[in-house]
C-alpha cells in the first residue's frame, strides 16, 4: 500500500501513462450517458452515492461533504470496485477535494461496446474522466481538461451523436462558438484517443478571457489527495 500526494485540483488517483493519441477511430463509438447529478448541493455530512453494475464488474461512488474538515479537504470521495461473482467491494480510490465557489458535478457514461463505466468529475473550470481498468486493476484518469488547449474557460463532457465522447469548452454565458475535442476509445493503445475539431478556432478566436467569474482555485489547489493502490 502506497500513499500518494498529488497536487491536482480534482484528482483522487492518477496513473502516469502515455497521453492521448491523435489517430482517427476505426468506427463510431457506443457511449451513452447514464447519470448527470448537476451541481451537488450537499449540506454538512450529506452524501451522494451510486452503484453501477456492469458485465465487467460493479463500481460504487460516494461523495460526501465533511462537516468539520479543512477547506482543502472539504469533500471526501471514495470509489469501490467489485469483480463479477465477488461478494465484497474493494476500495480503489480514497480522496479529498477542496471547497470551491461552485461545487462539484458528476456525469456517468457507459461504453455499450466494452461494458465499461466511466465518470466525469466537473469542478466548474476543470473536468476529469475516470474509469477502472480491469486489466491493470486500478482506477485511471483518462482525460484531464487542463491538457487540452482552449481560450474558453468552462469545460464539459458529453456524448456526441456518433456515440463518441466530446470534451468542449464554452464561454461563461455559453454564447459564440465552442472549442471541441472528440474522444474515442483506441483499442490499439487501450486508452482514449482524441480528434482536434478546432484548428481554425486557435487563430480566429479570442486569446484571453475574464477569469474573475469562475473559481480559479480549482486550477491551482494545494495538495488534495491521499490515496491507496
């Protein structure tokens, strides 16, 4: 058992790996969205907890507002995994997230082709996509919005009409164009690949934006994770 301290604003477990590939997918995806919490308005000691069962195993997610905790460890998130046929869950992530001005939201996605479940954690300024790798037997952070260029401040994750995922960035008032990246599961790399849909945006779009209207602390938070693997 190793303890990690990672200075990332959202992350509760990161496995260092080769980052996203840029090749085009061979076929359309099969992703569907199965949950969207919206911004969680949890009072002291309240929690959001869900269990998702798949043919590859079951995942349980708990996110709780700690009543008497420091600001940089205000929210406690635990992930459990249970293999098919097993009786008990095994904890695969145990992390703390700081309080921010806008709170947190979750979206849960399922890949109907592989049966895998992924969830996106949104802190209104940063989005990360996680999933449990049944082969490596650990939670992976597959996508982190800070690794993608955009002059616009607000990232989000959604399912495209072609069945792949999309990471998009919008302005605060959701007006004008968006910066968009198509995300797909790359079987050869066993990782998410991406397709940049915005070459022209880099040159024609704004180069700065007003960051006073959203919480910059999620980008520069102190160490917020203590976990086990």
